[in-house]
C-alpha cells in the first residue's frame, strides 16, 4: 500500500512536469527563447529557480548526509552559502544584467566575448571545453542521486532509478526549453522549501525535542556538537571549516546561475528577488543540516549517510508523504540536471555553431539543433552514471568548483575592474579550471583535504589580475564599466 501511494504521487508529479514542458514550447522556437526564456522571467521565478539549480541532490542527499556525519560542523556550509547568495544578488546580479542587456547576450561566453572584444572567439572555445567537461560529470552525479533515491524509497534497482530520472528530464527540457526549466525549477524550489521546513521539525519531535536530540548526539559522538568537528581548533579543523564556507563562492559566478540573471525581465526583478533568494537558501541549508542531525539521533547505524532523508521520510511518515519526499528529492535532482543540460547545449549551439561555424542557419534550425544537442549530452551523462555509484557530496562539489573557479573570478574582475584584459580573462579561466582539477588529483589529500574551489579561485584571480597588469584592456571598456555603474546607481 505504501508503494502504491508513492507511485501515485510520482505519477501526478510526472504529469505536471510533462504539462509544464508542453506549455513551455511556445518560447522554445528561437535561440533566446530556448536558452533564456526570451528574457521574460519574473523575480519569484528566478529566485526559486536559481537556488533550486544551485543546490541539487547535493542539498537533500549530500548535505543531510553531512549533517548526519559531522553534526553542527556542517553549519559552516550554511554560512558560506548564505553569504554567497546574498553577495551574488546584491553586487553581481545588477551589473551583470545591465551588461548582458546592452550586449544582447544569451550565454555567459556571449557576455565575456563582448566585454573583451574577442573577435577570434577564443573565450567561447575555452568556455565550451570547460563547460562540457564539468557539466557531464555534474549531471552524472545528479543521475547517480536519482538511482539512489529510487532504490531507497521504492526498492528498485539503481539503474532503473537513473533511467527514470533522465527520461523525465529530457522530455520537458527538450520540448519546453529554458521556460519549462525555470518554471519546473520554481515548482521544485517550493517543494524543497516545504520539505526542508517540515522534515527537521518532524525528526526533532520524533527524538523528543531539541534538548533530547542534542543529548543523544553527545552520547553517540561528542564531536557532533563541536563547531570544528572531530579536529577541534586545529589546522585541520580550520581548513575543514574554511572549505565548507568556500562552497558558497560558486554563487558569485557559476554560469548556470548567472543565466538566471540574463533571463530576468529587467533589473528590477533582480532587486525584488534578492530577499526571497536569501530567505530560501537559509531554510534550505539549515533544514538539511538539522534533518541530518535528527536522523543521526534516530537512526545511528546507517551504512550510507546520504540515505538519511529517504530513511526518515519512510520511517516517520505515512506512504503518501514518503511519496512527496521522493518527489522532493527528484525535484532537487531535476532542477539541476535540466539547467546543466541547457547550459552545455547553449555552449555547443550558441557559442560554437551559431557564433563560429554556421551563423547563417535559421532560428528554428538552431532551436532544433539545441534540442538534439541536449539529448546527446543527456545520453553521455547517463552513460557515466550507470556503471558506478559515487559519493554525491564530494563528486558534485568537484564539478561545482570546476565551473565556478573557471568563470567566477573572471566575471567578477570584468564587472568591477576596468583594467581586466582579454588575455587576462582567458588565462584566468584556464588557470582557475586547471588549479581545481590538479588540486584534487595531486594535492588535496596532503593538505587537510582543503576544498578545491579555494585554490581554484585564488589561481583564477591571481592569473587574471597578473596577466591583465601586463596587457592592454579593450578600448572603451573602462568608460563602459563606468557607464554601467552609473546606470545601476
């Protein structure tokens, strides 16, 4: 009976996704419509969509798992993400929107090419390589989460869960484009918000209240109640806390999040959406950590901490609510994979085919090619996800940091420093990306597992600034930056 209720909820959810996908078709016949919803989205859509996209299954399975594993030490993630979201909406969003509207940009590489007058398309081509490599890894990790979710909730095979997840995503993403993605992400964001508001309350109540939960955690492992976790106030403890805070840096310039600012109706929507975006991320993150802590007190012997959310929902709630939480996990997964597929597709179709190889094709031809490319990229991610079950928390963070380290330092310099040059931007993108990858492969284990985004950001900024100091900025770029600043003031 429980499984029947879960399947009924899942069926209703699938119908809603399909309906939104079909509804979104009206905007998907042009490049701008397919990739940025014709730049018509209101504040409440971009606020929920941005956070739902940025959080993914990492939030519902990964961060709840970290709350389960390390207790209040995971609250450093909350601090980093709240700061990252707030700074992005207050300082980055308005300038980026003003610039991209002036350039009529559809993608982040569009903006960078126009900002640095790159007539040779070098920035576009470098961007495509970085986006494609990281997006396939990122999407594969999300599909891994889909397999885990179905296996935990319904007892299906891991492979079947992955296949169901990709089938849903590919339908509404290819049919409805970014309009369907954004409005489905709105639905997903609301579901995630409600789920992470309710689950920790239910979990803490099941333990007997806050004080009994804290007491129980202290008995299980006193380190769960220490701000620096098992390491205490040591180099390793500080490195761990700084790493968790650093996760929020990606909100300042990850391209899948910047696309939300491009798609806004106008700058006023970014102003209106900023408070909502910060409030949503607070509930998301605190709810996930507290749910994980309550879960540790209730179910201390789990073999896989990343299954604590499905375990709690199945054990503490009736079948229909378990179905709702399966939908919430799927919402987190789908809200990220759909955006990643659109991002990678835009990198291929807009940034390579339309702008470099075949600019003479019609809008409908580009739109069709975009949908076909989305399916192909989804198939590649599927092939990577099927053979192996990974630890979602760390695998997602690797792809998240690779994208952010390549783009965020360059985007921030381009928005705030008139001396940034084309050569500096190209070198900074490559340096940020390579530093992230090399840190994971060669150095991370030897340096207290310091999170790779921190050296990635440092390398990106250092190289962008260093090369820019020895090269000439584009003609008129400084005056243009001053003009943008005056416009938003």
